[in-house]
C-alpha cells in the first residue's frame, strides 16, 4: 500500500476527523498511486494518521475513510451503510423518503443515497468512490431490501475530473413515479428525470416550519418552486392564493401533479420563467403577497463567487420586499456551503432597509437530521434558511 506523507503541521486536521487531504499539504508520495487506490496518510515520521482513497484529478487527492488501521473491504462498506441506515429509522414516522447516506458525514466521501419508498437513487460524486461501486451496491441491496437502484451520477464534479457522467438503472426496476409521504402530504417523485436525485429532501424541516404561519387569508409565492415542495405545504393550510415560479417546465408539470395528488381545490397557479425577471415583473405590477419563499439552486460553487451570490440574493430580496406589507414573511434559503448564515442575514437586512422595512427573525432552519452536520467537517453544513417578518417601527 502506498503512503502519502504530509508536510509538518498538516496532521492535526486529519487527526480531528477532517476527510480531505489537499495536494499542497503533501510532502511526499511513497509508492505509486492511481484513482481508487487505498493509501495510508502519515506524518513526516511515517506515523499512521488515516486511510483513504485517491482521486487524481482533483485538489483533494485523498479522501479519508478511517483514522484506524483497518481493512477497507466489503465488510467495511457494509458496516458504514448499515450504521447510516439505522440512524435514520426515527424518521419513518414522518416520511417514507430519506437520505440514507450523506457522503463524508456518514464516512464515505462522495457517496449520496436517497431512499424513495422502496427505491434508491445513488450518486457516485467522484471517480474514486466509484472504485467501490460493486461493494456499495451489494451493501445497499442487503441493508435496505430495495426493489430498485437508479444512478444519478450526473454531477459537475465528475466532468471536472475528466470522467463521464452516468445515469441509469443499476439494479431491479424503477417506476415512472413514486409517491412520497412527508408530514401528512404527498409528493410525486421522478427519480429518473427529477432534479438532483429526484426530490429536495433537505427542505423537510423548512416546509414543516412555515405551515403554522399560514391560513386561509395567506397569499403565498413559491419562488424557484421546483416540483412544489413549499406550495404544496401552503395549499395544505388552505392559503387563498398560491403561485409557484420556476424556469423548468417539467418540474412545474410535477408541481401540478402534486396539487392533484393531494386533492387540493384552492386557487393556485404555476408560472414558467426566470425567477429574477418574474419577481421584478410582479413587483412592478404592484402585486402583494403575505409569504414568499426564495429557494434558488446553489448560486455559489466556489469561495470566489460569494460576492456574486450575495448580489443575487440582495436583488431577490429587494424585489420580494416590494410586494410585502406589515406582517409579511420572507424565507431566504441557500443550499450553497460558501454562503454563510451571516451573509444571508446581511443581504436580507440591506434589502429590507432599501425598502424602508424593519424585520424580526421568526426562525432559522438548517438541513434535517438525515443530512447530518458534522462539526469537524464544515462542508457538511450547507443549507441555511432565514425566516423574517416585516414589523412596524
């Protein structure tokens, strides 16, 4: 087994359970390595620190799997998946769809698995973790007793590594539609053509949070709606008007299917178009809403994009506040790791001041427990939701 020797003072991070060894932290590679190889990471004195797999065409050359001198084999993979699966069982009372494996937070960097009823959607987010494809698939079949597994390895990371994106059935059969049950509501899920792995499971807590603030007098605007996670929750509370905006016509089709699946008869509308342009159009038209949710896709992929991301959120918030009166609620949500909660708070406050509004915070949400946040791995906290209400002053 090859060994990767770290430079002086680069050991503590790995000893403290951070999973990435970056190229500029490496002093020497002893032996030859290639993508997917298991290597030992050691200090300058060759003392063992951790063991992980190699991904050659990325800055993070080694992804740590363990800080113990243990064998990385099918038994190791099976145990990681079993432990992760057992941790989620408490959610079965709320939903039949959960993220059952969350990459480095569950101990295998690069592996994402979402369970939709009796079916799985899996992502091998880099070429290194794909070296364990067979062991992972067999472990998933054994632990979950799934009826089918669909691969959604259509992520940018793979393109950056120079490897092809992959999608397709890798075990069993996958139905065209799966019915998700979530806190008393139903959603239709399309694993094959839906966004991400099929549905945004990470918004469960936010969808649950906003419902007590809604009633039959509420006018609700769901911006970047996808297949209607928030607007379905709004309709469930009898909101008098619900509008969903997204530029993807297919997800709006799913949105309508979700309305019908729940038997809603409330007044609702889906609008196809660019959210930035549509918000400006609605605000210029003088429309008013009581609750607006802003849940854009990740606008910030790298740290250098933070200013651009802040500008995007500022513009979204400015146009949203133009449509709000006293008592109005705005949900500002980011799924970008590099966009901090402090960034969200600052741009929301600036946008409110631009409109002469004063805000109180009514809630802050993060991702739910099936997307674990490990304190030693900052990247595992990625989703932040700030909920504010307009108050008189």
